[in-house]
């Protein structure tokens, strides 16, 4: 039974969800935590953690401790962050998060071994088709080996599909594709580039306990671009399975746009199709980087917060209905540190409000909306 405070907070949130213009604040002081309510349904719920505030901001650390059962580094485990030079490794930030997770009984994700971004400057002049496999294997052995046994899931490959690049199978023309893009067996272009096959096989060998994940964005929408990319991603995963490449899960980044919440039945088709498609391939699904961009909404905060909360609600209700989904992570926990104020900011330069907690670390309407979706999920 909800307490009176919980009930009132929930009602305020629901009212705001149905009337996005309404100026209501969420009274969520008595609400249970996202992590605990997720755990009651067998779901891992948590967030990405940024290295600097983890070191410097005690209130941020406390909020994560309170809310998260699973954490992932926003940047610290990436190739560029770990590899200042071809021979040197920088593990301080990654180790700090791994220790924080252990000290607080949290599950840890790894993000990521292979990505086309955050590759260091030295890569272009150093990595060639002749040494690329060695560089990749060394990296996964060194990094995966360091944290082996402590990682719940590794994003082995991130964002390898990008149809606008016009490569066969919708593959992205990434730095790794350019040096190791052909099929491992035939040496010619194929459905699974060598770098993907090598990365997954090496990751399994190095950390057999971690779920191995392919992670991508823009694959759950109902528009044509998302539908096309979704088909390409599912085809890649199917081709990997047919080849017995070790693959356990699909990461759906879930960077979504609050505009969608104004339409009827957002995410009903594409998101359900995507998750069912992954499930039919025998994969688990994780929502790995969820946040709700408010950049196309008018300035008033109550209106933005209500639309953001409604988007969390509809998205999570749809996704969590499928028992293949085992985890939900937001990309950050507080608007104080969201990446969206840097890379993808609003035209009017108002700070974005995409995360469950605001810049003062207070819960917004998104919190009761998320809690309601978690409570409504079937138990895993
Ligand atoms: O590390 C340098 C630092 O030395 C320098 O002083 C500072 C000055 O700008 O930049 C620092 O690097 C920044 C890095 O974050 C660490 O803070 C980069 O400029 C900045 O571009 C980088 O942004 C990250 C972005 O990935 C990089 O592509 C975001 O924080 C991070 O949230 C974002 O995360 C990605 C996921 O990994 C994959 N999915 C999409 C998601 C959002 O783009």
C-alpha cells in the first residue's frame, strides 16, 4: 500500500502527465528509490556516472548511492579516456568508479571497448590494417582483464550501424571499419566486420562472466530512419548469432526526445518491435543510456518537466512490458551534469532538464513517472 505522501506525489505526477501544461511540483520526498523499486521487479536500475563529480561532489555521490543499483562510467572506460598513448594506460577514473560500485554493493557495466568516437588522436597515425587486430585484442585483454569478474555487461561494440554512410548492411564507416571492416573469413565486405567478430570473441575469452552487449541509438522510433536502422541492427545481430559469435544482449541507448510524448501512442510500435526482435534472437535487452531531451519544448519549466515525465512513463511502460528487458540506466542522474547541455543544447541556451533529478538534486515529475512504470512491470 502506498503511504499518503506517496499517493499524493503519484497523483500530482499523473495529473501533470495527462495535462502537460499544468504547473505542479513533484512532492517526492517520501518516495522509495528507483533502484529499490526496480529490484523488487527483478530489474537493475541505475545510471551513468561522471568521473569529476564522483571525485568532487559529495551530494552527487550520495544521490547515486541512494538511487542506483547499477552504474556505468559516462566516459572513463572509453578507449580515448584509457589510452593517452599507444603504450600508456590511464585507469584512475575507471578504477575510482569500480571501487565506488564495490563499496556500495552496486553492479558495474563496462562502456565500451569499440566506438568510432573518443578515439585518441594517436590512433589515426598508428593503427593500420596490419596491426589493428593486435591493437584491438591487446586493448580488450588489458582493460577487460583488469575488471574481469566484476562487470555485469560490457558494451563490446557501440554504434556500428549508420545507414547514412551508405556502406553495405548499413554499417558505419568508422575508424575500426576502415582498418578491420572486411569479413574475417573471406577478407571481403560482409554482414559482420572483422573488428566486431574479434572484439566479441576476445571479450568472451577475457571476461566469460560478463554479458556481451551490442549498444546503439535511434533504433526504437516509429519514423522511417529509425525503422531502417532497426532492421540493419537486428540483421547484424542475427548474422552474429548465425556465426556463433558470443553475444548476449542488445543495449538500447534510449536517448529520446520529449516531443514524442505529445503524439498518441509514442514508441508503441518501433520499441516493441525492436525488443521482440532481440528477444527472438535469444538476447536480453538493456536500456543503457536513457534521457529525455527537452530541446524542442517551450521554455516554461512545468511544461517541460511534465512532457519529460510523460515520455519516461510511456517509453518505460512499453519497454518493461517485455521480460527480455533486464536493466534501465539513465545517462546521468541529475540535470547538473547532463551531456545535453554541452553537445546538444537548446537554441535558447536554457539548461536542459532531461534526467530524473534537477540541478539541485531534487526529484522532478520524472521520478514518480519512472517509479510507476517500474511498479507496473512484470516481475523478472
Ligand atoms: O577529457 C577531456 C578533457 O581533458 C578536456 O579538458 C575537456 C574539455 O572539453 O574535454 C574532455 O573530454 C570530453 C569528454 O566528454 C569527457 O568529459 C569531451 O570533450 C566530450 O566530447 C565528451 O563528451 C562525451 C561524449 O559521449 C563523447 O562522445 C559525453 O560526456 C558523454 O555523455 C557521451 O556519451 C555518449 C555515449 O558514450 C554513447 N552514446 C551517446 C552518448 C551521448 O553522446
